[in-house]
């Protein structure tokens, strides 16, 4: 009989390789093509573990109002529709419109107070970007903001209550996750620092924090039933945050969360991409000449 494939071990090894690749790149005095090639190779391996509509890259996220996020180690974007502005084909000099970005991730080899603060700053830099959305009128008094699901070009007309709302609905935000290889902080120090940063960054806080071989940090909501607390995506929806006991195979847990978020996440109609190409302004500024037909 052939040897059984250990999928759990394979997924964990992908997570460890992800951390190792970005740790090697950040420690290099002059990051070069070898480091970038190693990072892109593991990102391609990660892409194969996610739904086929999702592309995986690295770089910065932008909005059409002139704002740019900090450098993101991992960017999950809709592969078919999202334009990528890449300078000299350099992965780290690539820019992704926020309308097409599902999630971004920060990779740390070690976790310290300094690195934890950096994670929150990067989360805010991407969650603070503004997707372009326009409210629509339906009838005399019914206004709604349409949305669409990632990987689908069909816009959905909806009720005012179910309208797209990036500020107040977690599934309408870019998801931010952080992964570290090894925690250098005492658990009590981590809890104290995380509480302080949550109070400061609120809705711009990371959605998920993962130590590959120890704990995860998630948000919980009181379900008010016999089942107790339920896990939720974001600070927007939460009553508590929780640090788990020691766990193994946390990278598989991360992938499951990201795959689930893909099925429920929403973004704005695909026409928003036109703002990056200035199409409307070009059409309005034309010199018109008659054609004499014979």
C-alpha cells in the first residue's frame, strides 16, 4: 500500500516556510532577487490552498482617493478582475486597488512589543483605505448601496439595512491577519498590550492573530444561548477577545478562516475600478471635429 499523504503536516510546513521566507528577506541587508523569488514561491504554494478566484501577492494596497497602505507581506486579491500596478515587475513594488483586496497579512518570525505595535499600525493603514461606493435610489425614499461578492462581477441591489457599509459591517472590510513563528512575550504581557492596542485602534485592529505552534487570538461575541460565546470576524462585532491555550497546526486554522471569509465577504460594484483609469474625465475632455462624408 502507498504511504498515506499527511495533509495536516503539509499545511503546517507551508506556514513555517512562509514565516521563514519573510524572516530571511527582512534580515537581508540588501534584499535581492533571490529573496523575492523565495517569497513568491511560497506565496504561489499558499495560493493553491485557497479558492481559485483568489490571487496571492505582496506589495501595497491603494484607494482611488490617493491613499496607500504600508507594505503588506501577503495580499489576497480577486484574480480575475483586480488590476495590479507593478513597477518593473517587482512584487514588492506592486499596488492593488482596495476594491479587489479580500485580505492582507503580516508575517513575523518573532513577536515582541515592537512587532505587535507594527502589526496594529499596518492593519490600520489598510483598513483605513476607502472603497469607492455610491448610494442608489429605489423609489421615492428608498436608498441603498449595492455590493458584490469577490470573484463575481454581478452587483446586487439590496435593502437599506443590507447595504454595503465598510465602516460598520465586518464583512465589508478588508480582513487583516498576522502570523508569527515564535512569541517572545509573557502571556500576561501579551494580554495587557493587546488590550491597550485594541482600545486605541478599535475597528482598525487585526481580525486574527496566530502563533504557528502555540496560541491564536480571536474575537468572541456573547450568543446569549446555551452554546455560550461564538467566534466573530472583527472588533466591530465583538464583546471579548480571547487568547487560546497551546494549539498545534494553527496555519490550517488560519486557512479555514480565510476560506470562510471569502464566501461571505462583500465589496463594491466592479465599476469602481474605472476610477483608477480616469475614464470619465477623459471622455468629458474631448476636442470634437466634424467628419465630412462623401
